[in-house]
C-alpha cells in the first residue's frame, strides 16, 4: 500500500497518529452500523417476501373473480358500476429511524368513515360475482399497503447498507493501512535521523579531543596508559 | 395527506379503483413514463404498477427507488404473475448482502 506524501516530521507523525485513531474509531462504528442494519434488513426482507407471496396470491384470486364478474355482465355495465368510486384511500406517512435510515410508516385513512363502504354501485344491474371480487380486493388492500411500506423500507435500507459497506471497506483496506504505512515511514525516518546525528556528535567529539589534548582517541589513550603501567610493574 | 395510485392496463386496475386507489389506466410505455413522473412529483405515497407495464419502465423505477416517497410497488396484472415483483425484492437483497441468500432455496 502506498504511503502518503508527507514530510517526515514529528508534527506530521502526531497528525497521522490522530488520523489513524479517528479512522479506526470510524471503522468500528461503521462496522457496527452495518451489522445492525444487515440484521434488521434480513428480518424485514423475510417479512417482505412472505407478504409479497401472500399479496400476489390474493391479487391473483381477485383478478380471477373480476374476470368471472366481467364474463357475467356486459362491459358497459361493469364500467358504469366501477366508474365513480365511492371510497378513497388516504395515507398518512410518518417515518421511523432505523440506524439513521428514515423508513416510511404508512397509516391508512379512508374517505368515508366505514372502510367497508366499497360498493360504488346499486346491486340491481351487476352480478354478484362483482361484489365478491370487490370484497376480496378490499380484503387484500391492507396487506398491499403493508407490503408497500415493507418493500420501500427494504429498498432504502439496501441502499444504505451498500454505502456503509463501501465505507467500511474503504477504511479497512485503504485508509487504515495507508496511515499505518505512513506512520511507520515517519518513525523509521526520524530514528534514522536520530542515529545519524548521534554519530555526527561522536565524530565531532573525537575531533575536538584530538585537537585539545593531542591524542587520537580517548579510549586508545587509555589502553596505551594501561600498557605502560604493566611494563613498569 | 397522501394518496395511493395504481397504474396498468384497465382490466388489471379497476378492481383497485373500487376500494379507493386512484386508477391511472395506461398501456403505452412512453405515456406511462410521463405519467409516472407526474405521479412521483405529486402527492402520492404509494404507486402500484402492474408488472407488465413496469417491464418497460425499469429505468425510471430504479431511478425513483432511492427517494423516500413514493414507494413504487409492482403487482401482478390480470394476465398473470411474471415474477418481476419478487425479482425486485431479490435485487435489493443482492444490493445489500452482495449475493442472494433469501431466494436460493
């Protein structure tokens, strides 16, 4: 992993260290967020699947009933019967916050106070099949609305999970290694500078001693002194 | 206060009109796209679209799916179930998890 282009200074090192700390903390938080979102998403999506199966089955049988009803009466009579619906559905929306994703919550209101008030026609000119079909549709409606809520939540959460996953991966595989590499580079460089200045100082000291007392090296002088004492004794 | 709309061919959606959803009969894809745009901008919380019609509007539907409202939900039409509705659920699972872990049984 490429390191960042920085000057190898102590200040830069501190800056990198604090960035790394932040990145690690963010990574942990985002990972937790992703895991929790995923858990909630899986619960919701299972419900979504079950609901959809139920609704699709319900709509299928509604359609069947409508086809039967249509067969039993003329198309004009049918159109007239359903031309001006009596009932109207209004939806109040709220929102629920799931791990910072705002998912919609629907509550249903109907125009007339009785939700069962669905027959927009007199019974004289329509077949009884139509009544059954309309009733079936009315029964499936709450489930359809719940499905809408559920499916929308799933979609929104899926988008958020994808985003979060990308962020987690970017932090884990790009940002954090990059900072670590950079920190390593700066520490190495600083250590190297430290050593080289140490050596330089020692060298300078030797030179100064030589100049002041005439001996080549302090240690060498000591050794020769010991030798002389040995000879004397 | 939001409304709920249903789009598709006339036969598929008139049943829902009776129970209070707002019907928008449309079979032409181009007109449907314009109408869908209008509905999305309007006060609708839920828009049901028949799978048949939705097959031609895929791009628009995916485009609108990131908005909080309205929810665009596919329903089977009178000509039968094409499995597109389930495919939409499957798609969001794949988007979230990376692979399909719910429908592969």
